[in-house]
C-alpha cells in the first residue's frame, strides 16, 4: 500500500468525523482529496487488495465497515471462520458472505447450530485449521 493511502487509512482510524463520513458512504477518493490525500480509485483498489493479502489485517473500524456495521460480540455466527483465519483477517468476512448467501441450507443450518462449539474444539486442535482453511478458501473463490 502506498504511503498516501497508509496515511489516509491512519487518519480515518483516528478521526470519528472521517469515520462517520465513510459509514455514510462517502466517495473515498473524494474524501481523501478533501483531507489532503491524493490517490486514484485504482490505487485505492490495489491498496485494498494488498491489505487483504497481507498479514496486517484490518482495524476495528475497517472490520465494522466491511461487515456492514453489523458486527457483534459473537461475530454474527462465523466462529469457525474467525478461528481459522483470525479476527483481524478480512477473509473470514468473505467466508461469511459465502455462508449466508451461497452455501447450501443444510450446511448453513449446521454451521449456525454447531459452529460455536466446533470453533472451541478447533482452538484446541489447531492441526486441523490448515485443512479447513483450504476448504474455506475454495468456497470464497467459487
């Protein structure tokens, strides 16, 4: 991610005023320009992709925005995905999108009813996480 985008990201992270504008759906390129950060839409999209592929993860505010402002303490039912990917990795949100939108009903119902208990078990049996992650990655790509 380029320095300008990093600086803008930090500014948003530290400013409730900017956060409210982002939540209201402001054009990020225009918002950046208004606040002295010049970047293009292409640079923004490239930076987002780099951030998704990095180990850095998202800030709490960014996670809330990506989740549509509906985050809760239970992670909106994606306990296993958060256990596999980690809370700060936005991939768990992509898996949740697949789960709630494209997964078979039987799987969604099983995940919602048994997922929290399974994630607790999985936290003590980390050897299985890489296999589950590969499976989840396949669902995200589909």
